[in-house]
C-alpha cells in the first residue's frame, strides 16, 4: 500500500505517467474531477483522449467528492486526476472566489485525511503551480495559493512525491527505484554517473613496462620499490629518465615539495 502524488506542469505528461503506476491487467478505479461538459471543444477532445487510453478493467467515476469516494467504496488501486479540478469545484461550491480560500479549509482537511487513511495503492495527480508565472488576476493568485497549500498538505501524507517533466519522473520524496526508472540524481548517488561540473576521480596511468621506476627516499636518494620510507615523507612513484634529478624541498607546515627536473631526453620522446 502506497500513496503517490504526481506533480507536473501543463502538458508535462503527468496524467499518462500516473496511469502507468496502476495495474494495467487488474481492476482499478479512476476518479476524474474535471467536468466533461464545459462547452469547450478542445477540453472535450482532451477528456475523450484520456478515456480512450484507460484499460477496460478500470472503472471510472466523474466526481468532485473524492473524500466520500475513498471512504465508502470498496478499496481498489485508485487514480485521482486531478486536484486542480477538485479545488476549482470546491471553491465554486463555497464561493471562495469572493470570501477567500478559508472557505474550503474543511473540505481540504477531509480530503487529506481520506488520502492518509486509504488502505490500498492511491495515485493522485495535481498541477505544480510553482512552475508558472504569478497570475495576473486576483482570482488566479487565490487559486495558485490554495492549490500550493493543498499540494503541500497531500505531499506531507504521501509516501512518494514525483515531479514529471517532459514525461520523465523525478523523485522528490520516497525511493527513486519505485518509479521503475533511475533518475540522474539517484544514478549519481549510486555511483554510476557524474554531476556536471564535478571532476571524475583520476586514476594513475601506469608507466610503460620498459621504463624502470624508482622511489624517492630520504635526502633525495633513490631506493628500491620495496624500500622503506619514513612516516613524514610519503612515497612518490616517479619514472626514471635520462638527465633527471629529484629535488626535495621543505614547505611551510609539515608537507614536502617533490620536484622532478629533467634536461635532455624525456620519456615521451620529445
């Protein structure tokens, strides 16, 4: 049992991705909050596209009373799409556009509690208002503030929170492996990727086999590979080349500066 909140901007692919989190073969419930009859042909076409891609095993309920549906219906894996439509209907019903978002506080509390108590898998889709500019109208700002608060309340109770960008999920809360895809951040933490701007750890390239190696010892003398060195002077592998000598010079503090100066022949043939 897990509750997943899927956030995303307009046309981000959040609904399609949320649908992929429900079982395609078994029974599931789809709770659609958008009104199918708005007089807008583009909206009607969009709803028809959503309906056409739902598996036949799923049952669909077009309702804005999400809390009642979650509490009274037989528990099934459920998808709620979306909280923006639910909030719009709640604000219309309570006249919140004129009196303020406080008019829907009780409805929001009931919804959040129903989400927290749902006993089986629940996927909730909601617009991420933080990805757009500040609305120019008072009603738009009121809606953005209320939806942002609603998203935060649901996210606090959810087991996972995902942000969908261009159809790709980014894990905000929970385990990234549960999405079935490894995000870039998870790949970096797992050690299979690098973050832009960070250097890879360099490994020392071994010298060609035909070049002998010698190690710097105390007082600049060369000692064998198996020779022992004092604690204060760490070993350095330096290729032995013709016309080269090692200078050991103390620096400020406890470290030593090791300098290799070469004249004439170089190992790379230059």
